[in-house]
C-alpha cells in the first residue's frame, strides 16, 4: 500500500453489527485526522455495517471456512505482504492465532484486544484457549482488555505479563446522545424497558422474559403499565417469540430485530435491562447510560464498573429470574427513580467512559510501538 502514513490493520472474525465492531468503527473514525491509515480485514465476511466506516478505510474479507481453515493463514499472509501494514490489531480469541503469520509477513507491531470471553467459555477457563493465548503471547506486544475483570483474568488465569497487559476501557461519544429525552416525560404511568443484544444463549433472553413474566403476573400489569422492547437478531428469535406467547406476555413485548437507530429507541425508553451470563464492557450499556437510562444488569464481566446499586441502576445475580424481576419492580413502584438514576448514569459515563479517552489511549500505544519499529 503506497501511503506515507503508518498503516494499522484491524483483524476481526466477522465484520457485522455488534458491540465489538461498533467500538472498532467508532475508534477508527475518531482517528481519521491523527496521521494513520486504517484498513479492516474480516476473516469470514463483511456486511453492510462496514458502510459506517469513513470512506478512506479499505475493507477486505478472507472468506474463512468454519472450523480449521489453514488456507486462511496463507490468504492473510499474501494480503499483508501486499498492503504492508505497520501494525496488526486483532480482536478476541478467533483472531489471535494469526499473529505469527503477521510477523512472517513483515508486520513489526502487534496488539491483541480482548472485548469479552468466548461464548462457549464465559468464565475464560478453557485450558486449550488459554494455552493458545500463552503460546501466541511472544508474538504480541500488548494485550488490551476492555474491563478490569478481563484485565485481572489475563493476569491471573491466562498468565499475561503485566508489562503487556494494558487496560483500555471502551468509550462512547457522549455528545451523540445529548439530545435524547426520557419517555417518562411524556408518559408518567407506563414504564418502558429496553434490551439491546444479539439473541444468543449467552445473553440469556430466556431469563429476561421469565423475569418480565414474573413481574407482570405478580403486579397484574397491563400494557398501560409496562412494556419491553427487545432489539437484536439471532438464532434464538423464533424460540423467544414462542416463549413470550407461552408466558402470556407477547402483547407487552416487541421484538424489533436488528436496528440501526439505537439512539432513537433508547430515547423512547425508560430503563435498560441486561440479562447476560457473561460480558465485557457492553457498548449498549454505555449508550443507554449516556442516554440517561438507569441500567438493571446481571453482575457479570465489567458491569460492576458501570452500574452502582441504587445510584445508576441495580446489579443482580446471573440466571436468577426472580432477582431480575425484583429489580425491575423497583422502577414500577417508584418511577421517580428513573430520572434520578438516569441522570447519575449519564454523569458517570461522561466522567469515566468517554470516547476521547479511549482513542487517546489507543493512539498512545500505536505511537509507542510504531516509534520502536
């Protein structure tokens, strides 16, 4: 690639809508005037979500087959030799094995980011996966976890050297959500809950629907009192629709599928609720808090870094539908808490999880590594 600017290659498994991808896109777009050229390489495929990148960013896909596909290493080697990036930035377990090939291609600087544990290993205890991380560690200059939980896990469980283990929390552009209003200002009776995530067992939407049904039945609530919007797509969609019907709550729930207007949906909601079994630092929670929504979440991953009980929302035990239901009931019983906790949530994100801070910390790593090379 003939370019006087240093080239950063971002390698992800699939370039599709998701929290990790949104962080990557936002970060790249925010850096467009910082003297770097960015490219994105998807191991498998690229969706229309790539259109969110600024026009100067080239995107490639390697069409990796499911399972082991050793030829994908060869295809990446040829691509890297062609575009000659100065730094490879990989994301999550599926991409870490490609650092040796990148070294072979002549790429001198290497960063691997951990945005959350693998869905099949939510606690990060898989010995083979952690052995892979240990074996690849000599080829990586810095590991970047996005939460204190992941930072400690890389240190204690995986065994990544503290010198290589650099915490950079996900950040959000607060200004994009500054104009949002709260639904309660227009309707002081109905409390609208919203959940935004891919429909996947690790997000435990089954538990969310059961908790919602417990609340509806216990309080004898109707659509005039409560509503739940489930935003996202995935293999669990049809099963969740059937479950809602079986629980007798389908008239109180909307399944929107994947949506691009998340900010608008948040502006028409009151409380964000997350039922995950495992998480990192979810962008959806940052966006909800920036939109002045309190958050009810299971106490997993980095959520304790975001949610403070009875201040910005409530944390509950994972896979405990009764506890999740009880937390939701607090806002039904006292709607004044919605605005109070929502204001605290926005203030907390402004102070601790700004996009500007995240971008500056990545830039510092890039500058340090490219200075060496």
